[in-house]
């Protein structure tokens, strides 16, 4: 399997929208091993647990400030005023974006993650790629304590190229902004709809980490993993997969797998240990589901296959996505 559609006999960039299409930059979501392995290793070297933990005080400070700003309003705007402001502020801290550039950076970020494409998005991609390239040059000349300076360190033997650094910064932006904002929004909505849960968490803050995991499971911001394409004919359990078919891991299905969770559709944050969502519980092979459909050209077909927790494939259904 490959993330590159052209390796499966399809047109290049099939379904791979975003950075690669707009500015021609590959990054970890669009490359296969060994390129992916190398990139991940280099990033892990700079993105250590200790460095992440060191961000906690500043992140808490930012969150407290934005919460105070929102609560001071007569009619608080929780999404725009808090959920969206926290992640972009933290990303700016991670990348070492100067304070004077942050408004423009946020504007471009919002255009890039917007589900509706337009001229503003194209402008944002061009501006952001140029801005990040200039920022990387500045970090190499005068490094700071931020992640981008660590990644741009040219004193190590194996380092990221400028193009790879821009791609990595885009990945942090795409993976960290909208997903985090949506999770915060889901948590705010969830506690508003479940007053008992809000009271319980206030009475015992030690339950908060478990509650966050449950919100990730029940209403996570990412429904599927990055698509893969079959580069040769194969079988997934009892399902035949042809070269060129798209395979899509359904994280949402995994998070509600009855073989993994006793009450998959209900929150049990008070009585269940924190569970990190896993993509191994369910895998989807995506394609149109309407009867009699036949592809006009060489494009992916779709099915849905469910995998249980003992790692054996047990069933395949025709309840895949309505379109690829």
C-alpha cells in the first residue's frame, strides 16, 4: 500500500489535496517509508516528551488569558474567543512566530484549514509557504527556544531541508489547529449538554484526563486516517482488493467498536480508564455503495471492513462512504 496514488496506477495527487497540490511540498502525510521513517525520526529528535511538557505552563497561561477575555464579555463567544484562539496561539509559540506577524498568520491558517476552497485559500497557501521559508532562514541565523529552531538546527549531520521544514510546519498547522479547536468545541458542547458531567468534573478534577479521552473517542475531530492505495491485488480478510483501490482507516468506527467498548455509544468517563483511540480496531476500504455503480475510469472502489480486537477479520459490509 502507498499514500501516493500514482504508485497504484492512478492520477498523481488523487484525493491528496492541500500542501502538496497548492505549493508542491510533500510532508509526512503524503510520503511512504523510508522517507516517512526519516522525517519522523528527525522530528522526534526535536519533539521530545520533555520539550512538550515544557510547553504546559505557557499553554496554561494562554488558555487562562483567553478564558478571562471570553468571560468578561456580556455574551461569551466560546468558539471564536477561546476554542480557535488557543491552538493557533500555541502553534505560533511552537514555531516561534513573532507577535507582530500573528494576526496575518492566523488569517492564513484559517483560510488553509477552511473546508471551502477559494482565491483566499490560494493566496494563503502562497503567503504561508513564503513566510515559513523566511522564518526558517531567520531561525537558522538566530535560533530561539522554539521547535522550529530545533528542527532547523544545521549543526547536526542529518537535518531537514528547507522544503522539508516548510512541509513540517504546514503539518503542525494542519494537524494542530482545526483538530484542537474542534475538540475544545466538542468538550464545551458536551459539558453544556450534560450538566451532571460538568458538576462531576468540577467536584473531581482528577477525572478530566479520562473525560478528554472519552470526548476524543465519542466525538473526535478526525474521522479517518490518511488514505492509502493498493499497489497490487490483495485480500483484506474475505474482501478482494484490486490495485488502485483506496483503503481508508475509519477512526470513528474504531472508537465505537462494540468488541472493544462495552458501551460504545455512551460516555463512561467516571468509571472507565482513559483509553487512547486506536486505528487498529477498525479498517475501512472506501468506495461508492449505490447498486450498479461502475467506474468510468481507474478510480478507487469502496467497501467497509470491520476488525475486532483480537486482530482477526470477521466481517465485511457494504456501508462504506457514499463517495470517495
